[in-house]
C-alpha cells in the first residue's frame, strides 16, 4: 500500500509518502512501514523526529485490532 501523507500541514504544503508492506512470516505477517519525503518540508528533520515513535503506536494499535 502506498499513499501520500501531509503531516499536520495546510493543503499547499508538500506531501510525504508512506509505503506499507505486508509479508508472510512464520504463522503471522510482518508489517514494514517506510515514510519518506521529509526533505521536502521546511522543518522536515524536526517533523520526522515526532513520527519516530508515532508510527510505532499506530502499528501496535493495528496489530491489536487484527
């Protein structure tokens, strides 16, 4: 799955890109998330730092839901 993501900015700001991959692993599924495009944002490094732990929580919620 691949989509654009605008991390809390107005519509006229740059989008980042998120790719989520699912792969069979043993009796389960490995989920890999790659979030790129931070260099397009004015304060990209700072914005990215805020997502370092954010996506971890999102993926954990997804794991519990499925």
